[in-house]
């Protein structure tokens, strides 16, 4: 399972069954009408007071465990898996099943869940308990950024590699070595954050209020970090807002249509936010890893290593070139003086040259990594069930 802020993906290995839909749920106050995925997301900014739109994952955290459990129950239903305590979870899901007698038994079902790096131990345990309550034998949680790295083709079991996973709610940056995260850092400058910044900018600059869907379209169509070929203005429509500089007697319209350019969004939103949030976060990871394991940064500079960008943010135009150029520049940070714990001095750091690449099929990297990681999970289970076998194996080695 790839439990993303924006999209939820699932694969039932060896069956070909898959689920891929936005992580949204819509219900009325009595929870009688429940819709999921694209249908629920389509109601954003359009629903009335009788319909509640829920997003179980917000800003890289599990915000609504009950809503998440409902989505998981639907996936179990779609995959024809037996659901424990189904009436307590969601009667609507089971009512629609016409062939309950054919549902597979899932006593040996193992569920691997990839989540944002920032979720805490309590949230991890809650996820494991949810899938267990639904009938799975075991639930395992891994960081999305690690699964993204594996799914993008990187060797997470070898020497240091670096991955930047830009999702809907968070951007996870990590250096991974020998199946462990040496250090990771999370910033909320990701899809939702940039979408809101675009909405705010257009409202302030052009006095137009646009919806979330329209702002997402702006980001997808002309979101960029450097100039690209065949740039064209993009047309948007929204509701007119009162302007502070409007003149007395001036005629106001209810709606308004304007053209915005890629350069305008790039210079006023994209570059500003990336330079304030993402680039400093990458530098923090590199600097911290360098202090903990200096050889890891040297590994990253080797040919074929470098930095891989995964997730929906990988589609931002020229993101790889921008990150490479920014990291090559020298920069300053304020640190405490050795002589005084209160005095701050500006410490200069040299830039570094890294290969920066965009992963193939970046939206599927996490779920692909989960599929690849299954053998590691199997080995872990076998080791737990046969501890003496592992001891003998180590003695033989």
C-alpha cells in the first residue's frame, strides 16, 4: 500500500488486482452516503453543508484514522478479501457485494504500508492495528522515501544513495545506506502547499479567487523552475475579488478570465518556495550526513549515484536542473560561536556538484518499491519464526 496524501495505491501481488485513486472520502453527516476517490475529490470546493469531504492524510500525517480505515476496507472489498467486523467498519461496502461466498480467505495476508517519514510511532502502530483488525495476519510500515528509492531502481541495500520524494503533502529527503535511512528531513513544501501558494498569489495579484482544482491545473501545466521550450500563457477563470485600488463607480464583474505566464508563476511562487524550503532541506540532509558519515557524501558524488527525484513533484518542469544548479552555489548559515553560546556567526559552505535525475514513472515509484521489498519482509518473518536458524547461519558465516 502507498498511503499518500493525494493518492492511495494498492497492489495485491500474484493476482493482478490494483487500486489507484485519490485519498478522498465524502459522506453525509449520518454516514449513509459514502463515495471514494475521484468522485469524492470532484466535490472539493463544490459540496454543501450536508456533505463532508475527508482527507485521511494531511501534510504527511495520518489526520483521520477512521476515514483511512474506511478506505482500506473498500480496498479489501475490491480485492475480494474477507473483512473482519465488517459491520462495524462500513455497512455500505459489504452491502454492495454480490458474491461474498467467493471472497478469498486472508489468514496469511501480509500488508506492507509505505507512509511519509514524519509519522510517529503511535501512528505506525495504529496503521498496523487497522490492517490486523481488517483481517490481515501482519502489517508492516516502511518510509515512502525508501520505497520510492527502491522502486526507482536505486540500490537501497548498498552504499549511500539519496532520494527526494515530492508528494502531495510533504517532501521527504533522505540518504539511504544498507536498507537504513542515515538521515531524513521533511518539508511541507509539496503539491498541496504549492497549490495553495498559487491560489494566494493569483488572489493577491489579479484579484481572482480560483478553486483548488484550477490551481492544481496551473501547477501541472506551467509549474516550472527554469525556462523551458514552447512556453505559452495559460488561461484561468475565477470569481472576482474586490480590489483595494478600485475606483468609485467602477463596474465589477462576478467572474473574470485572465492569462498568466509560466515565468510569472515561476518567479513569484515556484522559485521563491523552493529556495526557502526545499533547497535548505536538501542542504541540511547533506550537511548532517557529512557530519555523521563523511564517506556517504563522497559516495553520492560518484558516477551513477547522485540524487533521484520521485513522486508527483518530479513532473515540475526543469526541477532536476534547478536543484543541481542551486546545490552548486555557496551558501551561508548562522551558527553559534565557539566562544559564546549566544553569539551567532555566519558560516560559509561551499556548493557541491551532484548528478540529479528524475525517476522513470515517478508516481509509481513507491508502490513499485513495496512490491520489490516483499522478499525482505518474508526474510524478516522467517527470522522471527526461526531465530535459531539465523544464529546457526551467522555461525556458519
